[in-house]
C-alpha cells in the first residue's frame, strides 16, 4: 500500500534491535485518515469470506481493526493483556511473548464473544516473530471458530512470523512489508525485488 509505505519512510524511525518506531501515526498518535484507508484496503482484501468477527490485541491493533470492521459491518474484540481478577474461568487465554518488551504475558478474550459459529479475521499492527498472531490463533481454536485470515499493517519480513502463518495455510495480507532495518535504513520487500 503505497500511501502507508510513504508514511513509514517519512515518519518511521529505526531503533536498535530491529525495532521500527511509528509512534506518530500508529502506535501513539493515530492518523485517522490513514487508518480509514487501511480499513478500506483490508476490507477489500478480505471481502466475501463470511467474516463475522474481527479479533486484535490491545492497544495498537484496535484502530486498524475498527476501521476494517466498520466496512465489513462486524464487531471487533480486542484481546486483553491483563486478566481481570473476576470470571477467570470464563476466558480463553494464551501466552504471548512480546518481541519489543521481552516478556511473556497471557492474553485473554471472554468466552461470550467468540463461538463455534464465528469466522474470524485477525488484524494487528505488526508481524515480527508471530507470537501475537499465534496467541490469537490459539484462542480462536479454543473457541472452535474458523479463521478467515490475518491482516497486518506492517510485516517485518526478515523475521519468521509471516512464514509461520503462511505455512499453516492461512491467508496473510500485509499492507507494508519491510525486508530489512539494517544500519538504521529501511528497505521494503517490493524495492528489494525491483533492484
Ligand atoms: P510478534 O508477536 O509477531 O513478534 O510481534 C507482534 C507485536 O509486537 C506487535 O503487536 C507489536 O506490538 C510488537 N512489535 C513487533 N515488532 C515491532 C516493531 O518493530 N515496532 C513496533 N512499534 N512494534 C513491534
């Protein structure tokens, strides 16, 4: 998605440890117009798949997930990173190791909101090692629901998450694919193929 790629190029900052900082439009301040365009793009790539729910993880997945949900006309459920102390037995949970924070936490979703009748689209801001997506897939499996696909705003294609999802035969759509963040420079998959 050209508009997203341009935004990453002009405003993204490469931090140490292969981390891309996009706080000015995705992870802290949110560019609502860009999120709207991202929602339209996801909705067109995942149309006619019988999607009944969108699932994401708080907090940075929520904006693109909601924009997509508006167009597909379905609810969004965000997995919580902190368990509420009540009704723990009424939750689907899965462990997720955070790449950026280097810690493992359980994510959870209430059993009220995903059932075996659902066809679920997963949306998230980043795909790196794939742990967040694996956690969401585990929760969807616990609910005996179907997975329609995974929509990612920024895939770091040099990390194993994308391959892991595709190997499972799951439809993966990433709107920007970064092939390297070496030496503070970012290269996009499309560009490295062109060279
Ligand atoms: P994964 O579980 O695929 O390793 O990482 C996915 C999660 O880690 C995303 O939801 C995102 O919050 C965070 N993440 C991974 N890599 C980056 C990065 O380079 N920049 C930012 N801002 N977040 C990242």
